[in-house]
């Protein structure tokens, strides 16, 4: 045991018997962060590789600044987008991210599939709420058949969305196909095949300052958009739509869109990046890939995903507690305090807290059969700024941990 030297109010060691009061500042709990992405891509060299099987290795690094990329992750591959995405994230206000750099191998699609699959490396990464895969276009670029390459990219993007849905607390930021012929892309309508409440799609690609001479610098926007999410979260909270925000580091757009073209893209859930005179390049959309009215907007969906993460992090200590009125009151108070904080920050509708949320955990939600099954059930209703109606979340607590059920339909 370490020796502790007691001192009096003047800082001198204690020499006489008596009662002395010493103020000790409590240790602060780790901050509950949002806007923390995990980037998945390829590197020519990886640091301290993790064996993924089948001869595939990966480096995992948690970065708080762009300058640490080469040291903690490795060297990005020529023509790859991982480095651009991470740099764009920090340029736009991001503070922390996780990078999974796969050692380059062929085929690219097999390596990415292994990471996104259930039980893969991505599942074990903690404290992230966004998923970006900037190198997801590389498998398609290596193929000669345009249709086959597009289908492969869509397949990989669906795997990212399935991963987020499976995890239940992550949101995917996806990149639309790179093409200068955006009118053709709008007519094809293949983006309609990407349907999910847990992801958003952005178009077009952006032009940034190149790393090396001869590099085109046209890159997918997911890293920059992730930085916009993080910046908006820090300034306002997840309840604020990450739109009408400047994209820092973007010099130009691959394609310039008109209002008519964007209206057609809005109908299928594609968020556009637009350039406006005297206003710069801005994110001009905040829609998910869901056709469900309740989950149409990014900030509404992320509000509930963040609630899920908060519950899983802050409700573990009530496991195995006696399931009765004292515990129900304790759960109501804790969840009510968090929901009231959301209300005070302007995340919920109404003039009074009762109009913005409710927390119900009592004998009605926990009848005898539920208690005998070792479960505690709590219903939470939030009225986000969009839509107007309450969306009810059901929390089930058992020895296996907390399970949060979000509604599927509108």
C-alpha cells in the first residue's frame, strides 16, 4: 500500500492529534463522446499488425490528431483514400477516431468483408458511433466492367449498413459512386437499393489538396462529413442536423448540382454537397437511407442511437439488484435526469419536460412474470424536434445486460 502523508490546512505535515478535514477533488468519469468514427481502409505498411486470418493483417490505432497517422497506423496505399478521410475528419473539427488499416491484399473486397462480418474485428472496437469505409470503392476500381464494379460496391456498402444495424448503436456515413456524369447516376437509381435507418449517403466526391504531385485529390467525402458530425455534436449536440455546415478542406466538387437534380436525389435519400457563391462548399442534406417517416432525418436517428449507447454505459450497475419499487424509482430517476438534460439542451419538443419525454418503470411494465424471468422493463418516450410524435424505446435489463429496443415502423 502506498504511504499517505497527511497535512494540515497550511500544508505542513500533521504532528498533533486531532480531527482534520481534507478536501479531495473527485475523479471525473470518462466523457461520453459522440461523433467518434472508425475508419476502415488499406495501407501499404501497417504498424503492429493484428492477424485476421487467411494471411490478412491489420493495424488498429486511436488518433487524436492527423499527424499521428503514419506513426500509429502506417503508410496509406497509392491511390487509396484512407489518409484523405482521416485528414478531412480532423480538418473539420473531429477530435478522436479509430483507424483500422488493412494490409493491402487482393482481392480488396474479401478483406473488407472479413472486417464487416459478424464477429469480425470491427465488432470489438469500443467507444465509436460512426462507421466510414473510404476505400470501399477500390474493389470496383480494379474491375473493368462498370456494372459489376458498381454491384460490388453496393454489396460492400450493404455490409456496412448491416454491421451498424447489428451493433445497434452505430451510424454509417457512405459515399456515392464517383462519376463526373452525375446525371446518368441519378437516372440509374441504384442508390435506391441501399435502404437502412442506420446510414446516410453523400454525393458528390470532393477535390482536396493532394498528398503528392500528380495525385488528383478527388476523394470520397465520408471523412470530411464525419468531421462535420463531430463538430456539430460538440457545438450543439447530436440533436442538431449536420447540414448547412461548411466542409473545410474541400477545394471543389466533382459535380455541380442544380436544385432540380437535388430534389430528385432527396427523394431517394441522397444527401448533396453543394457549392454556393460567397457561402462556400456546404453539406446540404441530412436524410437517412430509410423510407420510414420516424427515421427520415440523421439527427433524429442518431439521438436515439446515442440514447442506446448511454443506457448501455450507465445502467450496468443495476444488474442483479432486487427488482422492486426502490429499483424502479432509481431507474426512473437516472433515465429521467438524462432525458431532462436532452430537453434543456433543446433536443426535444414542448414547453415543459412532460411534453418532451416520459420514463415509465413501475409495476405495470414489470408484472410478476417479467420479474420472475429476471428482467426489468422500462419504457422511454422521446419527442424529438422531427417528427412531432413520441417515439417509444423499451429497455429490458437482465443478467445478460441491457437490451434497448427501438421501434421499426413509423
